[in-house]
């Protein structure tokens, strides 16, 4: 199993990033997190996702390509 933490501003681009991961076989892992970035005046989001893969994990693999 591999793990990714998707992050970004709280906007439609972040939702599309999570939706793209889900459409590529990733599964949500836990609830999303939100925090206010006072320095930039925006909300930031994070969502963990996991995926079962058939090859051994390697630190060199690009997780988004799995």
C-alpha cells in the first residue's frame, strides 16, 4: 500500500486534485484537514489517500504515477 497527502488552497483545483486521485484508484484515508494561512489570507486543505499496488514500494517511485 502506498500513501499520499494531497494539499492545496481550499478551491475547486484542490477538489479536482482529490477527484483525479480517486478516479485513478486511490482511496480516501481519514477526514480532510483545513487550516487558515494568516500570512496569505486563505484556507489550506489536506487529504490523505492510499492505494494498493502490485509492485514493491520504492522511495524513487513517483506516487502520482501509480
